[in-house]
């Protein structure tokens, strides 16, 4: 299979030279433009919104850099210069409060937590905060919803904006009443005169006014210890729409006169179109046929008619030899590439690794592998495109509306200002919907058909033509002293990425390398990026070292761990699990693993039950302790943690893409094993609320401890060490 030139060589950041963490993965993976082209002028914006207070919050450069992906002052050596200002919009109008953010709702319930942030600082009912999200015409530029960045960046940004709006409203009331602003306070959507019954609603206060306030970024914010809205388990703001079926996903969108699209796919990756014959179509089906180079597709009045038209196309292809998944790991190790331009960022080394490894009392060398897996979102890619003259509007499911706008504009050769992308809350992504292929395809068909065209990928298309979580090979060597202290650490990751690659254990001599390689399948982001692979290898290897040292796995970790936050989650998980209080029953094993990533700290304990005769493995129970700073919404955080661990069961035990001859061999759910209800064990969650630390994201990190904890539990139960993900695709006896 050939590499897709639109995708980078690796899906994660190169290692930060001498820094405490890697360069943020999104900066390496996505090189989207950092210039924000806002679609509406101020006068037009007020025409759209009506009277009210519009707040533009000028953020400090560091916050702007985090959100936009641009390098901070001094630069990282790539990317455009930092913008001088990034705007976060909030409109207080006569009929309520509307917030505009380029972040999108993927199922992580970020609508609710962002609404909480605004309600907290604005002193406004959370249920009356409306969010417009992911609309490239109405929202400020945003690099995308990924990397667990929404809570630490957009939550903070909207808090600043809401605080600014609150102070502006108090100032308006002070002027209206001719009183000292210090005597006024904002309470539940009203400004009150302290000690009296005199008050006025925000809507009345801003009636018939058009005001814009530019507020500095250092406005005082309400500290987490004093939160009354954030920190609470607020119900999903639009949850009723989802449970009643009222919500319309991207695949549910319709327009009058809409046609249905289908795309002609190659028989294998890298195949080129030699010729194509389009027969005459039934006029009743209103079929439009499009060919542009290797791109070919049809649009028709019904989905059935589009399928008939697609099947009627007669195409000849030139196919190329391809490797199969049986050759994958040898291929990755044998096809390293030189990542020029990142020499100082792809390797970290301190001490004398080779010397200290040789001098250690015990040495261990192991190799771990990680297979390609699919994101398998419940909703496949979908897009509805409509042209109006030279203006294009696309409704699509994406984590990066502005990047999709760029893709569509380039593909259709129109200026970005003529493309509007809207993202209805979609049915999951897990890092798999950064790119805009479906939107591009729908736009091409719609322009040719001169009518709106809706395109929804089939499950087979999603499994074949989307990208995969990168496969990888990880070589680890370690040395320990007789007292169990780590002496040396040598770690190389081939292809799967650098997220979470740095060890958090204390090792005087360490060499850590991320080595990009050529790769046979298209690959990209996945929940937690490469942190899942790197934690699997590291925490499995730590377990092996603990057994070599004849030490309890938890005691061995704590001996080599100084980070207080990580020690705290290990202690909390062990206490809840009963790590030191009980021994596993016959045929059962206990496993523990942990780590940190994206500002969060996690420790996971697993009890696995193994039937030696059949090789059947059942996860009996899971305990997860998690800490990500101050907690914004406890119940939603628990949901994220439980969901991440359920998802992680698949990648740990049985999810794997099989391929040969340029074809995916298991591109249906009937052949691709995802977790079932029967696979889900009781999952206990322990939350550590650190109100002294700013909130971090939580959608990704909780997944990283599960796979190594399962593997470690299986080893204790059977004495069999599994070093490949998935561990038991066909049962333990075949592993």
C-alpha cells in the first residue's frame, strides 16, 4: 500500500528536547493555518444578533498559542507567527445569552461544561446559556477539538469572556441608576443593588443598545474553591433531544431538492483509474455522473438510485503490490525515515545509558507491538453540501471545521471566505474525523449536479478509506539495582508516535527515541494518540522488571516514582481495589498500571479471570483513580472515564485491522470485534479533585492504563506475558 501524501509521517509530536513533556501532538500532526478569517463584519454581526453586549476578549499570547496552535514568542521553529489577539465571542441580548466557539460537540458533553463555565462567571442560569459551536461563519477560528484541549483552553477563555461581560453589565447598571458600581452585584441573570430589592434583568439592561467591550485577559476569575455552578454534576443541557430522537446528526440533515451521492472507490489502496464507462441512466433517477482524475461518483434522486448508478459504472484500475498485516512489524522496523528538521526533538538522552545498563545488577530487553485499529464511531462520515452561486455551505461531522473549510476550498478552487462549514453535534469521532474527505466529495457532486447533495459513507467505507490508529513496534531495555531502583532505561518507538513516550519514573540514565517510519496504511489521531501504545509498553515492562526484582508491582513503581500527583492516584486506586488486602482467587490475576498525559494522572487496577482450558479471558472488575486538577462536572467526568475504559477493552483484547493485497479484510462489524455489553465489567471510578490546580481535559488519558493492567493481570493468573496489542484476538491459547 502506498502512503497518503496528505498525512504526516507520524501522528504525534516529536519529543521535546530536555523538556518535561513532548511538544503538543496537534502542532506536529496538523499544520492548519493559524490566520482567522472571520466571516461577518461588526455591523453585519449586530444585524444577525440584534441589540446587546458583545464581548471581545483579548487573550495573552500564551493562551492564544495553546488554542491556535501557533508557536509562542521565541517560536518552536515552525508554524506562522503568533496572532496578536484571539477573539472569544459572547453576546448578551434581550432574549438570552449566546456563546460562540469553534469547539465542537462529539459526544463528550462539552456543551454542558462550557455552559457551566459561562454561567459561573456571568452569574446566569446555566440552562439559558446557548452555544453556537463549529460554525466557520459565526465562530472565531479554532484549530480543532482534539488533544483534550477544550477544558484547559476554551473553558478558561469563556470564563474570562463571561467575567468581562458581567463587569460590563454592572457598569451599565451603575450608569443607568447613577450609583457606585461597587454597590452592585450580578446574581442569577440580574444586576442588584446590594442590601435593597432594586434589580434589573440583563435583557432589560441591554435593550436597544449595541455595545462592544474589549477586556484585558487578566480579569479576576472565581477560584474553584468558590464555584457554585462549575464543580457540580449538571445534567446534559440538551440531553432530552438525544434520548427522544429530536436531535439531528450530520447524517440526518436534509434540504429540499436534495440528491444522494455515492463515490466510486478503488479496489485496493494506491490503485489508479485507467478508464471508466458510464452507461445511460434512467432519467427518472435524475443521475449526475462526475469524473475528475481518479475521482468518480454519482448523485441521484434516491439512495437506491445512486447505488444502482454506481454499480453500473464500468471501471478499469491499475493495482500495485502491497504487504499484508503478517509483514507489518518487520516492515515498520525496516523502513525508518530521517525526520529532518526535528533532529533536536525526536530524541531525549541523559546519563550514560549503555554503560549504566551494562553495569546494572539485572538487565531486561523486550519488544512490544501494537496493531492498526479503527476508530469505529457509531456514525460514519457524513456531509450535505449546497452551492448558492459561488458560495458553498457544508454540514458535516468533523473535529476541525476550519481545517475542513480549507480542504474544501482548495479542492473546489474557491476562496475560503466563500465556504461555510457547520458541524451539527455528531455521533462520535475518537480522533478519527480530523479530515474532510466526505465534505469534499459532497461538494464536488453538488456543484456538478447543481443541487444539494448528501453523502453518507457506508461502514465498509469508514473502515477502509478513513485513517487508522498507527501500528508500532517498541523496543525497551532496562536495568535495575539489587534494591529495585531503576539504573538505566533505553526506549525506542517505531511509528506509533511520541505522545506519552517519556517515562515518569526516576531513572538516572535514559535514552528515549521516537523513530518515524514508512507505513503501509493511512494513519492519524486516535483517542490519547500514541500514549496508549507507550503506556502499554512501559507499564508492561515495569511489571516485568518488578518480577525480575522479586518485588510487588505497586511497591516497585512507588519506589521509583517521586511525582506526588501520580503517587496519589496509584494509592487511591490500590486502596479502592484492595491491592494489599486480598489475594486473587484461583484462575484470577491482579494487574496495575498508570501514567499521566494531557495534564491528567491515572492509575488502573484490573482483576482478570482466565479459563485455562478454553483460553477465555474475562475482565472481572476495574478500578480507575483519576486526577485532572479542579473538576468541572463530576458525573460527566466519571462518564468520560468509564467510556474510555470500555473503549479500551477492544484495543487491549481483540480489535485489529487485517489487510492484504491493498484490501481491508475485516471492514464490517461482523468481522471486526468491538467491545460488547458482555465484555464490560464493573468499573469503579475514584476522583481526586484538586481545586488548587487548573482543570485539564479528561477525554483521553483514562484509557492509557487499561491495556497494561489487563496484561499484567493475565500474567499473574497464567504466567504468560502478552506483549502485543490486541492481546487475545483469537483467545488466550492462540496468543
